[in-house]
C-alpha cells in the first residue's frame, strides 16, 4: 500500500484528496437537509427522514476520518507526492457500511408505510442480511492481496447480497404496487437506484481477480468510484426518500386523514 | 505556483489572507440567517431557504479549507513572505462549485413556486447543466498554465454555461412574468445577479490567454475577485431569495389560501 500511495501522480493525488473533501461537504449538507426536512412531512414519515439523515451523518463522520487518514498517509510538497509511512485506513469504509447499509434498507421500508408487522419483519430480514453481507466481506478485504481468503469471504458475502436483491424485487414488488399512484414510480426508482449503486461494490471487490488493480491509477479509480457510489446510494437515494415522504404527506393530508401540525 | 506564492508582497499576502477569512465569516453568518429565517416564511418556501442556507454552509466549509490551505502554504514571518513548499489547493473552489452552483439554480426555481412537474424538469435540466459546466472546467484548471488543455475544456464548459443563461431568460422569462407584482422585480433581479456574478468566473478562466496573469499581483486579484463573486452569487443572492420568500408568504397569507403554521 505504501508503494502505491507514493507512486500517485500529483493529479491522481488531487483527485482522490478532493473527492474525499467533496464527500465530507456533501454528506454534511445532506444531513442538514434531511433533518430540516422533517418539519415538512407528516408525523408518519418523520422517522424515515431521521434515519435518512443518520445515514448521511454517519457517512460524514467516516469521510472526515478517511480524509484525515489520507492526509496523514500521503503528502504533496514542492509538486512531489510522498508516502509518509503512516497507514491509510481503508477499513473505515466497512465500519461505515456496517452501520449505514442496514439503515438504508430500513429507510426504504419506512417510507413505504407498510403494516406494522410487515415493517418489523422486513426491517429485521433485510437489515440483518445487509449487516451480514458487510461483516462477511471484511475478512476478505483486510487479507491484503489476491488470494483464496478474499475469494471465499467474497463469495459468502454475495449470498446475503443476492437475497437482498431478490427480496427488493420479489418481496417488496407487491408492496410497491400498492403505493399511491403519484409516488409509485419514485419508490420503484429508489429501489432500482439501491440495486444499481450497490452493484459497484462487489464489482470493485472481485475486480482484482480479473484485471490487475495494483497500480496508483486503479487506487484513484477505486477511491473516487466508492465516493461516487456512496453519494448516489446515500445522498441521492435520500433525496428520493425525502421527495416520496413529502408527496405522500401532501396527498394524505388532502384526501382525509388529518396531517399532524408541522414541528 | 510555489514561485508565485513566495513572491507575494506582505500587502498582497494580507489582502488574500483577510479576504479568505472574510469569506469564512460571511458564509457562516449568512447560513445562520437563512436557516433562522425559515421560521418566518410559509411552508411552501421553507425548502428554498433550507437550500439557500446549504449553499452558504457548503461555501463556509470550503472557505475554511481554502484559508487553512493558504495558511499552510505561505507564511509571513519577520515581514518576509515565504512559500513553505506545501501545496495551495485551488481545486477546493471547483469542489465547492460542483455542489453549490446547481443548488443556486434550484433555489431560484423553488422560490418561484412553479408547478410540480416544471419544478422537477427545470431543476434537473438547469442543475445538471451547472454540474456539467463545473466538471468540464476542472481538467482545464488543474492543467496548470496557459495551454490547449485549458482552452479546450474551457470552451466545452461554456456550452452548458450559455445554455443556462439562455434558459434563465427564454425558459424562465415566461414564468417570471407570472410572478405576483410585488416580487416580479426581485425575481428578475435575482436572475440578473446570477448571470452577472457568474460571468466573472469565465472571465478569470480565460484571462491568461489575453493578458499575463502569472505574477503575484494577478494571483491576489483572482483570489480576492473569486471571493467577492462568491459572496455576491451566494450570500447577496440568498438575501434576495429570502426577501422574495417573505413577501410571497405575506401576500399569499392575506389573499386567501391559509398559511401553514410557522415552525
């Protein structure tokens, strides 16, 4: 890892550095947006927005740590990039995902406003599968390099991943059809964004087995790619959840059940 | 860049240093003003003020980073300015713009309170064009110096810029005419401030091709100029958005549709 860090070009260094800072700013801003937005939705959707903001808040914290870790591990002075010898802690991403990935699925379930028992059962099964997926990936990720440990844990981690994808389409497909007309498309879009954005992670995980990913260029691509995928899966996904919550609050307010007064 | 930083006069150094600090203070204060102001406007305009405050919050974060980066890259000791060898990261501005420029256009669209479909379509087309404009400018900006790379990316970046200017006049012109009488002038002013303040950025970007901008004096002019342009385009523009939101809340409250209780 030290070799790769030291061989970054100033342009690659700048791109990675700035994309981490971009992550910090985006997740901080997104968190405030979602939490201020709680005042604009009906009582039933406030918890969905609380959790949407928690996900971006946790990501904000971890991007700050990743930024600081990178800043301490590599320096650019007089136009030359050098590794300082300090470790760049990539595991922050796993710690982040262990918390945020189950919560992301719970956001989607909450904004759909299923029955109480269905909300609990789907949250437990999907959230549990998501936590298991991340936990199984971790031993493979920290076994630095291309080896059987990475392969075996990666394959094990794919089992809960495929279960999640299956459940999002088969198990929640019926519930999405029952959503009000003006949000049905958005809920379906939120589900598709989740699946498409999440596919980026196993692709990066297994890529070293197919192509050589040891150089500084691939380090830059992976780190910038993870940042973009995180922003899509957490902040952009959150904006969809927010929009769904606002629309459902408005239409339910007009068509009968009294809306709770704004905060 | 190291040479330029090292050749700043103590007066130029002080001017740049203090203008960055001015930016930090202005954006922090503006953010608090806009978010506290959410309590004074009708429910329909709260999101516009949330986003107005997000823009200045993101700018606050980046001015803090720019300030720290400049502070680490140059020092004034015993009346002598010296470059420390550490990089001054000018790219923070691009990271900031990538987030704030699309949001600025969305502020303007939200405060106009168009139909839901028009709000979504204009936000996507203008916000997307703004993000594309910034992303296309970045490779030219980091290709340090006066060269074809700067020229080509700069010209490409002008295409979405001109599309935005065109849309603000042609596409939104009709919608501005439909605004209530007492805010029509303000909405039109907000649009004009956007276009005029934004013209400063391409002027600075292309100026090196016309006049010599390599010295320390031009470094100071550019950095102070960007700071002033950012303050006009984000904080002063935000005050216009706030004023429009307050006026529309008042007149809509008097003339019929019940206003939602303020937070």
